[in-house]
C-alpha cells in the first residue's frame, strides 16, 4: 500500500494552481470550440433565425420552403447513369420515390402566386438500403455564391433600412443575374411544368474509381404554359396544390432526370454560375409522380430533404452549400419537431 | 513499490487511455459541428457517428473487463465523501459511455435519417420516426454532452489532485506506466 507522502504547503499551492490552469484551459477550449467566444461565427441557429418571415416564426413548419404538398411515385433508371456512378440508383430498374412540391417561402400560408421560386424535395430508396435525398428549385442558378452571402441576403431582405438591398447588391453583384431572372422568367400554372435543378454540384464515382463533377435537373415532360402572375393570383391562394392534385389524379406526371457533367475549370463551387449550355448531359431515368397527398398527414411531412443524404457513389463536391444546407435543415428539423404540437395534423397519432 | 494488484491491469489501462482520447475528441467534434455551417460540418458529422459507435463497443468491452477484474481498492485513509464521489463518478462514466452513443443512434432513428458509418455501411434504425422521441433524445444528447465534459474535468482534477497533492497511488493505478517503481519521488 502506498503511503500518502507529505508535501510542503508551497508545493501544494503550486499543484493546485497547476490543476486549476489545466481545468480552466480545458473548459475554455471546449467553450471556444462551441463558438462561445466567437459570436460572429455563422451558426445554423443564426441562419435559421434569419429565415423568420415577417409573419412570425412558423411553429411546427419547415423554416424555409414552408409551404408544400407530398407526392409518392417511382424513379425508373435507364442504366445510362452507371457510366458515371456505381450507386445502385443508376442501375436499370424501378425504385420507390417520395417527395414534396414546395414554395421557397418561410411563410406556410403564403398565396401561391406570390412566391417566385418553386422547389421539389425528393427521396429515392434503393434495395441496398441506401437513400438519395435532394432538394431542387426552378431557377437556373442560385441567387448568391456563398452561404455567407445567402445569410447577408436574408438579413438585407428583412432589413428596415431602405438601402439594405442596394448595399447588399454592391457587395454581392452576382445577385443581379438572379434579379433579372426573377423579373423576366415566365411563370407557369403547375408544378408539373417546372424544371427543378440541383444547382449545387456533386461528385459521382464510377466503377473504375473515376470521378465526375455533375449537376442534375428534372426536366418536365409536360409542356410549360406561360401564365402572367396577375392571372395566377386570380386562381386562389392554393392553386398550385389543387392543380397538381387534380392533374395527378388524371394521370401520372413525369420528369426526365438529366445529369450534366462539368468540363475541367467549370465553377463547381459556385451555384450562382450556370455552366455553359453545351456541357455533356446524360438522361439517366424518369421520375413518375403517381399520387399526391396533403402534407399534414403525408409521407413527406417527417422527411428532412437534406441534400447530403447520398448513396455511396455520390458525394459532395467543393460547393460549400450542401454542408450549410445540411446543418441548417437539421436545425429546422430539430425546431419543427420540438414544436409539433403546433403543426395542424388532421389525424392525431397518425405516426408512432 | 506499488503491488501489481494495486493497479488496473494493462488492458484496462489501454482501454482507459484510448477511450479518453476518443471521448474527448467526440465531445469537441460534437460541440464544434453543431455550431458551424462550413464544409467541415460534414467532415465532423462523418467522424462523429462511427466514433460514437466505436466508443459504445469499447465501453461494453470495458464494462465486461471491469466486472471480471474489478478495480484496485482506494486508499484506506481517503475520506468517505471522496470515496463515494469516486465510485459514483465511475458509475456515471459507464452510464454516459454506453448511453450517449445509444441516445445519438436513437435520435437519428427517430428523425428517419440514415445512420451511415462509412461508405455504404449503415446501421438499422432502433426507433420509429417520432417527433416527440426525437426532441427528447436530442435534448438528452445535447445536455448530457455538457454533463459528460464537466464530469471529465472533475475526473482530471481529481486525478491530478491524487497525483500531485495526495500522492497516494490512485493516479498510478491508471497511469500508462508506473512512475513510482522502485523509489519514492524526490521531495
């Protein structure tokens, strides 16, 4: 048995100071890592807070793309994508899909005709147990180059300062192209007539291990018909949801999944820069939307369409957005599930 | 000279120091990843999940070894409250080492996220999708992480107190190598 050995008072004091320094240093390092000393750090909480619409926090709802409607269907791969990625989703076959047509607004009650950007969340499952989740929108490029710029855009849009947007546009000139698109691009009267784009780039890995930087789009087979926003406003606040419900009841709606491959030097890290039109594009399959379900009890309600949920064979690229979206979407999911008592389900305990 | 049975056996010491490194890394990765939107977020998350499962497996192995081989007795002259604190803290460590990974696994399951370890290797969900379970487990995972880190700080402080002030062989019982072989330290 070791006997406690006597120490002098001075050495005990020195030891206690040393212990205090070590413990204090450990606690400080932890606090620093958690961001407590760096309030300027852009956190998922800040990003999600900045999305709060003027109508107030949409309790129980997604913090962006808050208005939407569920669908289920099938993705039928034609096998052509196997040349680009070994993911099972590209091998010829049919795979169950579910998704959500949505509007890029943080207000779940926004009238459909008031929202410029429309989106689609999609989840395709394959028999190997893997999932491919994606959240796409209909503009041909993203408004800004970086997540920080997106955050600044949210702050400027919500600002009471009349010059806020001007100041923002001076600092982030890429917004001009998006502004031009928003003004001039035609509106349609249906989700079925929209082209939905990944905008972010991803890396596909083929069987030989070769990597391909790509973006993808869902091209509608329905012919787009241009309708003026004024005419759309007359169709009622939820015309998009009513229209797609009726349309799919009349017959399944289809989109072609087209994968576009970057040339060396194309801007893979900046979704505000479209790639030139002539880039090689491969049609890899068809998404068929077979059924529409209201969101409140629909299969998409509980799904976080996190674009970094990818099967093996697809991974993120140097594009900084998927990581930022993943962290912010998770925060949105954490908040809305904690507020689920505020969400207007029609059937209680519909899910365990 | 400390008797052999006064120390944890070499496997116990190896597991202790290996897991100390893993758990500290895990806690720092955890608070770091939830406070950033940068690309490193994905890297940190992709380490957090398999490391958590590794800690769960190591903790179960360690528990079995602890039950089989026990622990060296605390010094007889250690005050009773300190003995009680030492014993309770060990129980708390085992509970946290085993349940933190399970809570994390359950939390991801309740959110219907795929639980990816690496490449195409997934774990099955251990709970159905549930908003209320997800919220409960998320809160537990978050707050228990701070409890875990506070307990580690307390543990380190106590270990250093034994090593530097009391010099009673308690630190030596878990030290990677014994510093007391042969001679008493110069004082």
